[in-house]
C-alpha cells in the first residue's frame, strides 16, 4: 500500500494541495464533540446533532473504511477588503466546495486503481476534519480549535478522503501553542475557552450561519465591520506569519470590484448587483438578505 500512498501524494501535489497526511479511521475522537453538543455550543445548527453517529463512526459513511486521508489547500493570508465590511479570508474568492470537489474526485480515481473505495468531502460531510487532520500529523489544534501547521499556520481549507485501503499512517505532532493565549484574548466576543469555540458567541456563526433577524446586543456591538465570517483569532497567531511556503490558487483571490467597493455602496446595492457580485462566492449560500442584515447590524450598532 506504500505505492498507493505515493501515487495519491504525487497526484495531490499536482492538483495544488499543500499537505497530505493519513490517520487510521478508528482513531479515538474522545467525547469532545458530544459534550460540545450537550452544552448547546452548536446554537441552532441542528444538523450537527443529526450527524453525530456518523462523525463518531466513519464506517457508517463508508463500510470497510480503514484510513482517512487529510489534505490542506491554501487560501490567501491577506485581507483584500479596504475599509469596513470585512470578509473572512477563506471566502474572498470562488466557492472552495466547487473548486476542490473535482480535485478530490481525481484523487478518488487514483486510489480506485489500487482497489480502493472512497468517499470525499471538503466541509461538506459528517467527518471531524480538524480531529483527523491533527491525527494525520498535519499540525495541532490551537486554542481556537483550528488546525495550525508549523509551516503555514491555520489559513487553509481541510479536505478528507475516506478509503478502504490500509495505507501507511502518520504520527500526530506535539501541540506547540506553549504559553500563548493570543487567540483567546483577541476574540471580540469571548467565544473561545479551553480549546473550544462556542458558536453561540462566534461571529462566524452570526454572520454566516444564523437565520435570525437580530443578534444579542453584545454580539451586535462586536459585529461592527464584519460582513462575512471572522479571522480575529487567526490574525494574531504567531504561526500565521506572512511568509508562506505555498502559492495561493488565483481562484481564491477577491475580485477587484468587491475589494474596492465601500460598505455604503454595498448597503444600497440592488439585489441583482449583489447576485452578480457573489455569483461564484461561498457567500451566495448565506444569501443577499442575510448579508444585508449583517451590514444593517453593524451600521446600527455604531451609528456614524
Ligand atoms: C460547524 C463548523 C463551524 C461553526 C462552529 C465552529 C466550532 N466551534 O466548531 C462556525 C460557523 C462557528 C464555524 C466557524 C469557523 N470555521 Co468552521 N467548521 C464547522 C464544521 C462544519 C464542523 C466543526 C465542528 O464539528 N465543531 C464542533 C467541534 C467540537 O468539533 P471539531 O471541530 O471536529 O473538534 C474535534 C476536535 O476538537 C477533537 N478534539 C479536540 N481536542 C481534542 C483532544 C483530544 C484528546 C481528543 C481525543 C479529541 C480532541 O474533538 C472534536 C470531535 O472530534 C467544520 C468542517 C468539518 N466537517 O469538520 C468547519 C471547519 C472547522 N471550519 C473552518 C473554518 C476555516 C472556520 C472559520 C475560521 C471561518 C471564518 N473565518 O469565519 C471559523 C473559525 C471559528 C473557530 N475558532 O472555530 C475550517 C477549519 C480549517 C482549519 N485550519 O482548521 C473547517 C475544517 C472547514 C474546512 N474543511 O476547511 N465553523
Ligand atoms: S472566528 Fe472570531 S468570533 Fe469566532 S472564535 Fe474566532 S475570533 Fe472569536
Ligand atoms: S494564537 Fe497562540 S494559542 Fe492560539 S493557536 Fe496560535 S499559538 Fe496557539
């Protein structure tokens, strides 16, 4: 199975993935996810409860699964928006689900040549991607809960391939956060505690996932300037220095028109123009009405 691993590793590099590691599918995930759900940290993302059995047992997704191949794909490290109305780095360009799916299908084909059956996901399936990325030796889970790599930090997408092939696996690496607590301290809503993020307080939840028409006052205040997502806990991480050993896919860069558009123009933008602006973006999933709600919320919280 060494040959299969070499083949998929080579193909992944050709397709632009920046890292690959392999974890045993039966790796012990502990109780953290169920505890997080019991504590209500998932807010109203009820699909996370429904996915729990599959998350805890990948064999329910792919009978006979032996390994989880984890991959990283870089996104831009610079915030391309000028002025308020910031958009999280991962969402500045085209929709990564669409970008990565054909690449994963290609890797699936490579593994089929070695007799494997696969299931592939990138933020699109009931797999604990952060857990398996750490178990596959790609990095460690920081105090913000995200995967941090010694060469590259946390600004990357995770993708996974469940496979029936018994590939050689990797060893997890030690946590290198040391005495640093910068991410916890930088979180504008104090959503981070003991290495976990409470979605009920996280601006990424409020600006991307929440269907509610308003947020609690302390969240509204912190939402100021955040149009979509939040990178505050990652911006302060010392492992996210600007020097990157990896190139960034041009599809993930922000279109110039969006980068330069002032927040006031966005606030008054007709529906049709919005649709055109976010046609290929992951923001399309959140929808124009909620993006307008986000602008409204932060305008209201800090009247000029
Ligand atoms: C739901 C979700 C969200 C929710 C909830 C976030 C949260 N608190 O988990 C919201 C909308 C808030 C969100 C926000 C963001 N998200 Co998100 N999100 C997810 C999703 C779909 C599931 C995460 C989840 O289940 N969380 C619940 C926690 C408890 O489970 P978990 O993360 O899997 O944690 C496991 C480990 O923590 C493990 N564990 C931890 N410590 C230990 C110790 C031991 C000993 C053991 C045994 C286990 C263990 O136990 C858990 C279960 O296995 C994943 C994709 C996926 N399928 O995994 C993306 C994902 C985690 N998100 C991602 C990103 C980029 C973000 C944002 C940065 C986006 C932004 N800029 O706005 C923020 C970051 C917020 C933060 N600090 O976590 C990336 C992370 C990439 C990376 N480098 O790690 C992912 C992996 C998507 C992807 N494929 O790229 N997200
Ligand atoms: S994404 Fe923002 S709000 Fe959420 S935990 Fe990180 S800093 Fe806090
Ligand atoms: S900011 Fe500090 S504590 Fe947080 S992930 Fe980075 S090194 Fe770890």
